[in-house]
């Protein structure tokens, strides 16, 4: 079996390093406005933050990929239409309410876009709305319109960090990744931790560049980059109604090497995808599954996804319990249900480089058991702190290290492979999503 | 939308009632033997229980359905062969080790069958082995052979309760359901709670009857009964390597009405399936999803399964949080990924009889929110007790009531329907599967 390639780069993240990544590419500015309001459906005080990412001049070179959830949010419905427009001038993000299947949701979002355009001297169809938060509630249009002038007044060309901090909610840390290239920059931010509030699950990603990349090339490269990054992770197997990845070029810096730009874009996407998993709700261990020897790439990826989504295996990893039986159970469950013809007789499996399955049977002994437990313990980001009032809170913010639980499978059937990242399943996840009541 | 039919009967279970169900049908005896041993792979003292269900005379009339996991345990491999044999004389169940993908697993199980047959004066191919426990370890053949004479010596024709209690491990209560019919009885027992030990997930079901039902009819009726009962539940979406449902007729009582027997068999299967969910690891709420108006039964069933398997929705239910957004997210995720052509524009959704979605948008207000929260609270089996040493233990054994969280969906597309049962997702589940180390 080949050793696992570092498809995900696993670079350590901390605040001082983030500051080195945060300089905005030329041609972009960021503005923020916060305000209080009362949701119609649950009349209790709430807070919303508007994050405005504006181009100095609208650009034709933009791309976006949206959720495949069959109930997309109003901003996703509008975003798909915006892809047909000639130019994009700004992105307006709100948190707290995701504007999904709410009465009049599309009209409300368009109203906010129209006012944003007026303030920026742009056209309404040049504004891309983006929302994350409670599914089903209506956005507070009047309060948003009242707050917009403050967001516009605060527009600043220095740093993307305020945007990275404003789109997160229960995320433990802001997520920024960047690559410098040919005198320009590719800078991405992401928000997402499984669910962000008691009612919400969303990943939002915005990638800005000053490198001049034509619209069609940008769209093709973004689709490829997303496919091998955000489409290869899972925190909890739930797909948000609002998932959005946007890439925008201001075109201010010539880009003589489009292929190099494509690599940079993919790197930013992969690094942000790993950040999202490492920051996943309650995640104590990042699990990296590499599947080799598959007859087709999708077979490899779906098998990897089945493992990082198997609740029993995720719980075992959380407990630093090298429960190899649950790994094999998860493989057998997936193949039995979805690939019944797949030949598993040549399967080999390693955890942390230690062979645990070959020739159709487990390869176990007490020494391996101890080494496997050590591998899991070494990959643990943190252990649970004692709960307060029954609620488990993560005792860390930034990740304590960049290690993963390394799982390598070889099906011995072909030359396709895939790497998938996921998280374990812990008390902090349950506390985040059950113990806090809305 | 039609009101939800009680496909699952939701009868309250308690110990006094179980005793009324436990009388063995004529022609069967049950024997038990417990012993200590040391597993090869993890040299720490362990306990195993053998449960022997013997027929006074081997019968041609038996049926079995096994797991679809692509890594079936050795007893499942052997069990599939036994289906081709002319007669079945006994079932031997062991717990603690499931004998899955262990070196020499089939040979070891056959050795135990051979000795069981010798002691019972039957043939080795008349013995059906059945195992549940740690996946990957080897069964202790010598110790099992030494214990078998005690199991045989204790054979008793009175009650199935000792067997129901011996096949359970971390189950909160033994599961027995029976129907009296035409002077005979159909009596079933089940074991299964998600996972039973830190390394295991298995459902085992044994249904005994003295009614004379020919082999082919019994097999056809068991397949139908399993399809609408055990195939319509999910505790945690993991499929065991050892799932087994067996039905055996001693043939001592004439059965003039096979159709009535089929109904009785289905009733026992459905009741046991609900018992398994209500006893599911960490389950605070049983969730019943009825899907109507589907274009085909499998569309309805798979949509129901997607809802009871969605982690975010399961956590919300655990918290008595009427998070309707997560319900719609789960529907949209499933349809977007698996049924992309399905028209959702006519979807209506109710929880506890309260309409929450129609005409493409949520139908919410504060009064409904309060009523939904009350419906969830009323369906709660128990609230978490304060953890001891960080471990959450269920404060109840038998279920406190038979109520469910009632979800009704109508797709408005056809006349197919399905009812699916599942559980919520709680700290007790995580404690069971992460906090106990093997």
C-alpha cells in the first residue's frame, strides 16, 4: 500500500499566523454592522451582523457553487440567478437567520440587495446575498436596511479578518487561508462548524483574488477545487440549505499562468476545508481516510465518507478506543447497501500505519492494540472538560495541533483513490445541538 | 393528510406484563450457561453466556433472515448454509464476541455446533450458531465446549424469559412479544440496543411457534414480516455484521389458517422492532415518521429513514427543541442527494398533528412553537441524570410510556406510504460508545 499522500496539508493555525494571511487583495473592501432585533416567529431579543464584501469596481469574473439540498435558501435561489448576470459588485452576508423557506424570502433578500446597490452606486443584480442562521424564520428587512449605511461607512481595504470574524458564530476560530502568486493574492475565508446556532448548519466560503482570471476559467477551476476539498469533508453528514462557495476576481493584477492560479485556488479550498473539519462542532479528532485501489474515484470517496459518517466508529475514536471492528462494520455496511458487487477479498486496512486487516481477517494482537490507542491519543485535539450545568463546552479555541487519525484502505481493485476528512462524535456535539435550547 | 395509522402498536412494556408473554410454545426448551474466559486479543477477564434454544425434535419448518453487511460474521455464513439443510434442531447463542472476520471463525463455530449436536443427540448441521459481541476477536472454543454440558443440563420447557435475559447485554430490559392463536402460540425474543458493548452492534431475534407452518410458507411470511418491521427502524444507522432473525416451528399444533399466522408473525416482529428502538442506546424519544403520498413505497421508507438518521434533527429532538428547520433540511438533503427529480412543491409536514410546512414555506408562529415543544416533552422517555465520573447512565430500565414524537409528511405525489421508527441522539449514546473503554 502506498503511504498516504498529504492531500490535505494540515498546517497549524493560530491567531498570530492568521494575521499574516489576512491582507485583502487589491480592489476589495470589507465593512461590518451589528444590530439587535426581535424575530417574528420567536419573540426574543436577537443579534445580527452584516458583513459587506465590496469590489471597487464590479467584475465579470466571478464564480459560485451552491448546496445540493432540495430546499435551498432564498440567497441560494437568487445566487443561482446572479451567475447569469454580467457583473458582480458586492457580497452581503447576514448571520442569525438563513432565510430558508420563509414566506416572502426571495422578495425580502432582493429588497436588501436593492438598498445595498443604491448605497454602493451599483445595480441590484450586482449584489449577491448570503445568509446563515435559523432555518424557517423571516429576515428582519427593516432593521437590515437601517443598518446598511453603517456597513458601507465602515468599508476598509486593509484586512479580511473582520469579515472572517463576523461570518462565524459558534465557530471556535476564524478561518483564513491565502496564497501569494505572481504579484497577486488568493485569499479565502470560511464559516462553518456543523451547526452554528441551535437551528442552523451552514458552510459559507468567500475567496477573493486580484489576479485577473476570466469568468469561464474561474468557474471551471472553482468547480474542480470544490470537488476535491469541500466535497470531501463531513462533520455530521447533514447538508445545509445554504452552503455557498464564491470566488471573485477584481482583475487588478495580470495572471500569466492560469494553471498556477488553479493550484493556488485548490490549495486555499483544501486548507479551508480542513479548517472547517478541525473546527467542527465537538470535534476531538480529525479523521483522515485515504482509499486506494478503487475501481473509480467516486467509489473511493463514497467509501471514505461512509467511514467518517458512521456514528459508532466516530464515538469509538472520540473515546481513543481503537475499535477496528466498527471500522470494518462501517465498510461492510456501506458496501453491502450501496456497492453489493464490490469484491472485498483483497481489502487491506491500516490505522496510523499499523495493518489491522488483510486476507479477509483481522490482524490483531495486544501490542498493536496499544499502539493503535496511542495513535488515537496523539491525534486528540482536546479531552472534555467537566460539564457546567450539564453542558459540555470545548476548553480550547485554536487547534492544539495539526495531526489526524490516519486511516488507509486499499481495495486492490484499481488505481482510483480519494482522501476524505471527517470528525469524531462527542458530548460537545450533543451539547451544542441539544443542550442549548432556542 | 390522513391521520397516522398505528403501524407500530406502541404497547407499554413492564416486567409483570412480560411474564404473561413468556410461556414457551410446545416442543421447545431453553438452557443457559455462564463462564469466564480471557480473550486472546485483549488479555483481560471477560464473561460469556451461552443460550441454547432446543427443539424436542428437529423440524423442517424454519426460516431466517440475515444482515446485508458485506462482512457477515461466521455464524451468518454458517446460517446461510443451514437454510439449505433439511432440518433444524437447536440454536446456540453466545454473547461477548461476535466472531466476525476472526481467523478460523467458521471452523471454530462449527466445532461448537458439533459438540452441541453430540450432547443433544442431533446432527451438527442441525445446529444454528449465533454470536454477538466484539467484532474481530476469536471465540474461546475450549471454554465454550466445557460450558455446553451445563447449558444442556439446564434445558427447561417453561419460560423463554431466561433466554430473553441471557441474549441481552447492555439492553435496558428483556424483549418478549407473543400472540396466542388457534390453540398455539407465536413467541419472539429480541436483543439489540444499537451497540451492546463498546465494540458491538447487533440485533438478534428468535421467534418460536408450535403452530405447524410449512417451511416455504414460513420463509415467505418471515421475509414479509421483517420487511415492514425490522427493516423500518434505525437507532444509529449502523448495520451490524451479525443481524439475524430466525423463526422456527415445532409443528405440534395444527394451523388451519396460515393467513392468521402471518398476521401474528408480523405483529410479533413489529412489536419487537419497536421494543428495540424504545430500548435503543441513549434513546430519550422514539420518533415515528409516517410518509404518505409517495410515488413508491421505497421512496417513502427511505425518506423516513433519512429523517430518523439525521444527526442534527436527532439532537434537536433530544433537547425537546422543535427545530423544524432541521427536519426540512434533512428532507432536502436526502431528496437533493438521492431523489433529485422528486417534486417537493406539494409537501406538507406535521409534528404532533400541528402543520409546520405547506405551500413551499414554513407555517410557524409562537403559539405553534410552544405546542410543538410540549409535544416533544410529552414524548420524552427520560431526562439525563447528572453524569457520574463523566459517564451518563440512563436513570430508567423499562420504558416509562409508549408515546412517540409523531411526524407526518405528505408528498402529494402518489398513494404509497411507509412508517419508520427511530431514536434521538443523546449524551447517553456517546457515553455508551465512547466513555466506556474496552
